[in-house]
C-alpha cells in the first residue's frame, strides 16, 4: 500500500554509460535510451511539476548510484538495463528497497526479459523491482510516471510484474508512433560535445538468431522533417561524431530516402564524421552516393562468418558473390571494416580460422567478438540442438555445437597474437581488433555497384526479402538466398535438394522458352531440378508470384 502522504513526484533515470575500447579516441558515448525517456517527459507539459534527474555514471559500483539516489530522494527510479549494467542495478534495487520501500523501481531495456529474470543470478529482482517494461518505453513510461503514486498502477498494459510463480505479463503494448516523441537533440537536452546518435527507423527485417534487435520488422521510419530537426539538434550539440543506431544504413529504403532529404535540407552530415553498418546484399549506388557526401564515413560490415551453411543455420542470408562485388566497389570509397563472431553455434575452429584468414586478406581492418548469448537472440531463439552453455554474468558463450571451451580460448588467443602484429591493435578480454593495412584517404572512384540500366529498377525492400524467404522455406527442402532485381529480369537465388537453382522472371513474350507462365510473366530456371522437385519448384513460384508481378511490371 502507498503511504497516506503523497510527495511531489520525482523521477530518477539511471544508467551505466558504456565505455568503448577505442584507440582513435573518437567515441565519447552515453546511454541514449534514458535521455530519450527524459525527452518524452520534458516534451509533455503535463509533467511540468515532475522533477526529473538523469544519473548516468561510468562505473559499475551500485553504491555510487545509491548515494546519488539518496541525495535526490526520488519517488520513482527507472533503470535502463544492458548486459553490462543488469548486475549493478540488481544490487542497486535491493539497496533502494531496504532504504525506502515506498520508492517504486522500474527496469527496462534489452535485458528486461522473462528469460533473463528466470536466470539464477537475476531472480532477486522479483523481490526488489515493481515492474519491468519489455517493449519501447517512451509511451508507457509516461503512463508509469502519471500513475506510480497510486495503488494498482502495475496493472497497466505493457509490463511484467512480480508474481508468486515468477513474472506475469499485464498484456501487450500497442506499437508506438515513433514520430510522437521528440529526441533529446530536438529539445537541446542531450550532453553537449559527446558522440551523437542517429536513428532513422526501428527494428530490423533480418532474422538472425544471434542478434538482439528483437522486433523483426523495420516498417516504422522517421520522416524527413523529423530527421531534419534531429540533425539540426546534433549541430547545436556540437557532437564530434555521429553513430547511426540503425541495424544498417541500407535496410530500410524509405528511411534512407528520408535521411537523404533531411541532409539535403540541413547539410549537417557533410561536415560530420559518421559511423554505422552496411548490409552488403542490399547495397546500391544511392547508398554509396549519400554516404560519400558525408564529411567522413566509417562503415563496418558484420560478416560474422564466411561459412554460408553456418549463417543459414542462424537465420542470416549471405551471398558471397554479391559480397565480393560490393567489396570491390566499397574499397574505392572507404576502408573495409569487417566484424566476425567467434563461437557461433554450428561453426567450428577450422571454419572460423578460414573465415578469419579470408577477412585479413580482403579487409582494411578486422574486429573479432566472442559470441554473446542475449535475450531476443540466442537465449530465446537458439535451436536446442546447438547445446549452448553460457555464463549468465558475462553472457559469454562457454560451449555449443562445434565449440568446446578450450577451442574458444585457443582461437581468441590466436586472434590476439595476430592483432599485436598489426597497427592500431585493440586487445580486450573477449574481443580483439586491428588495422590490416594503412590506406591513403580516397575519394569516390568511377566504379558503381549497379549497371546504368539497373539504376532505373525498383529496389527490393529487405523486409519483402525476409517475407519471401519465410514463404519459400515453407516448401520442404527449398530456401531463398537472395533476390536480384535487374533491368534484364528478376532473379531468385535458391537452394534446393538438388543444389543451387536460379529462378528468372521476365515479362512473357511469344515463342519464349519458359518453365511456367503466370499473369503475363515467364518463369525459367538455371540449375538442375529433378523430376521429384518439379512440383516443389511450382510451389515456390506460387509463393513468390504475388510480389514478383509488381516488381517486374513496374521495372520493365
């Protein structure tokens, strides 16, 4: 029960700022998520009587946070928990409840998941946390702030609440309108002179089992007007560099077009150092053109492994031929930074060593990370056959299919030894990186990714590719690697029980050889298809045809 005397609402937002091992010294990060929560409150006049304080420290000592909280005397504490902060905040929550049980404690962030709370080290949270937000926090946190001093506030939708048998969901939360909440840069409340952050869309359309993006869609994008206001805020904050929080620059065509328009209006990025990721399968010239207009751009490509079977088993599409072509073009514009994962389930030391050696051969810099077992990723979505064992305090994988503990240690030691033989080596406990070769500064070269004729062709949305991949996967033994839309046809690169098959789709013409015709489209294939698989190929065609039809008709 709440006390009879109600104090004025005071909200403490706490976070442990990440510390990045960065030999360049470019990065000065802070926890953007709590600043977004602060912005959502400060933008709403109904919270003018609520005092809000952000307590973000670069240390993991719960006592330091506790002292700051005692000094502020909040009525509500909201903690953003990540893999590096859930342990300290578990201990902080216990201190808060011993000090003043009336203070309401709410946690959110990527580690606020039932599968995490069920792990032995985090079961104490059931006794010290009043509620957990498992989804996006901007909207529901406003509701929590309004209601947290009234009885029964934990019944609102979108929460996990402690229960005698664990944690109970209060029901799903509606997806928020991401345009409804301003960014801290738009309100000029972000830390001045720190690394800036840029988000153009939410989620990720690629369903990799090892990745923690969670929502497997990227259909909510920020408008050009919203992004322009954000970019102007970044300029006012005098950020030394900008880190793109999107899964990749090029996984949402709509968001990318809006960013291009926002940059046309503001010109902020032409004077900025911008960091982010590229997904090579979907890279096109329009992406290269915008990124090369930035003052300086550092792009990383998360290859993880060059073993296509390993990646397929983890839900990640990979087209080696396309990757090599993209690398040939990208290296004319930027240094190629490749990121690999050590200890992926289904991989093995020999395969990893081949991947590492290939990366060193083609990249300008390489980073290797020990695989983590995270919620919304391997913790929740791994195949039981992968037999994953991990450390719940560090989240590092200990062993799994293909990897014994000694294999992981041996291969990481090898990576560290190679790193120390190169420039700009960073050797941390569980990852290492280095510069393979020094490159002169290069400006955009004459080569392009797309042929001139292909520039007029409609790009295939990555989200559509994933939808079609699921449909094709429902046809036993068949899987879709990638889709290529070109001026001379639409091509589906497939794997079948008989081997590699390319399905070609063009507008039907009289006398044209074809395997099947539908609604004015002609389907043909290259690659062996046995009599046993002919009917399954027809089912594949039926699965992709509704979306192939507009792509071919509009691109012709």
